[in-house]
C-alpha cells in the first residue's frame, strides 16, 4: 500500500462520510485531519479479501482479537468512536469503519449474538469457536498459547464509507 493511496482514500472518505461538514464554520477538527490506522482483517491476503467482502456486503459488523495480542504489540484497545481504514489483501484501502462498541470477555464466554455479527461460515457460535480457536492458535503475536478463558476483545463497527464497487 502506498502512502499516497491511503491519503487519497482518506481525503475522499472523510468528505463522503461527512466527517468535515462543519469545517467551513469551525475549521478542521482532529476527526477530519488525523489519518486513521489502516489494517486488514485476517492473517493472509485471501482472508483479508474474504472478510472484507463480508464487511462490504453488510454481513460482518463485528470482529474479535486476542487481548494478549494487543498487549504483545503494545497496541491500544479500540474504543467507541475510533475510525479505521480497512485494507484488502493487496493493501488497498477499501472501507472506513467506526467502532461502535468494545467488550472484553473470556473466549468461552463469547455469545451467539457476537458470532452471528461476525458473519463468518454459518454464523453459529460453534463455527465461530472453531474458526477463532484455530486463528488464535496459528496466528498469535504472543507465546501464552490458546486458552478457553483467554480474554478476547470484541469489537462492533459500522461502515461509514465503502469504496465504490468499481474502484
């Protein structure tokens, strides 16, 4: 991903999402001037594309990450109102999302509603647990291993600007 592509996406997205609607009256605000973090779902380009497709279709409105990974990376937890640029598997910016809710619960306490909102496979809790246990085992950024009681960061979001289908 080039910095130019990311900045061009941000310039268009913040206008289309109306993040700067009062700029004429009050000047630029941090919300419209600070480039949000950019990242992709999943751990591979194919996963990034597959999960992005679910986001753009409106099927995926939630995600989950291991709290241990946030700690290992020194990454702050998302908070409601946080903006993020979602990248496709090639690193191209494809959507601007806003976090609407964040909860931290044990893996074995994730509920069926969250599994459904993640939109993967058949959207059941059983498939969510199978998919995420494998993911958290194979792609951990820490050496604590998978544990049924490991803390999981559950994030809900909404798309505030998707790239056009032909972009």
